[in-house]
C-alpha cells in the first residue's frame, strides 16, 4: 500500500493522523519506493468475483462525482498487474463520468464484498477508448459504448469495521430454496409417521 499512502496521505491527512495517534501505524507505508502498486493474486481473485463497483472522478468545478458501475460477475477485468479495464455500458446518458475524464484522468474505485465484509480501494488513471467493444461480456445484452482502461497507481485493502453484512439476492434465494426443500421433506416424513401411528 506504499503508493496508495503516498497519494492519499497528504500533509493535512498526516497532521490528523498525528493528532489522533495513528501516524506510527502508517509511517512505514509512506517510506516505500514510490512505484505504482501491483495487482497480485488476492486482488485478481477479488476483482474477478465483483459484479459492481463505485467509480469516482473529478469534475471541472472541482466537485467529486461517484457513479455505480454494474454488470455480470467479472465484467471489471484485470488485464495485467497494473491495468484494469471494463466495457462502459450505456446507462442514463448523462455522461458525467465520461466528461470528467476529459478534464482529469484520475479515478478512484471502491470495490465491496458485503457478504464477506471486505473492501478494496484503487487509485488510478483512466483512459477511454471510444467504440471499443473488446471488453464486452459474452451473453450480456447491454450496449457497449466504449472501453475504459485504468492504470493502477495505488491500492489498499480496508478494514472490515462497520461494513454491513449483506447477501446477494441469488445467494439468499438459493439458501431459501434449500430450506424449503428440507421443510417439504420433513413434512412428508412427519405425515408418513403420523399415518403409521395407530
């Protein structure tokens, strides 16, 4: 996380860390070589399982903008140890993120696994390739308008405190289906045993 810390821990941030006693815990992170962080096996596996993430950009007014990006599991792809990419599906056609990237290529990605209470933060620089459908997801019906490639600068696994444990609908429906099957089996057995009782 050294590069992430070097980008995120500004003088103002470090001043607050010192004031609140957490500076010693983070000091070593600032002393790294200053090279971009790399996506390793843990990051690759985590990213491959995501079906959504949040993407932050900066507008010309200086205001941050956060947008949810969703698709089938794995639509955000690890192209190499420093590059992420995804097909930009047509949405509400406001193009705020797209316009912001003309102004400033810096982005932040926030990837959540609510079920396991894990999150990964990524800082990078985005490049848009118009009319590129190379990252389209086979069988997914959304219209692809472009590809977005992100050169990773820094990444950070964040602590799990305060992440609500939420489960995807399909996982809940599968668990409920197994419970319903088991209840039906027990009801049949109960009825059979009642019928056998004199």
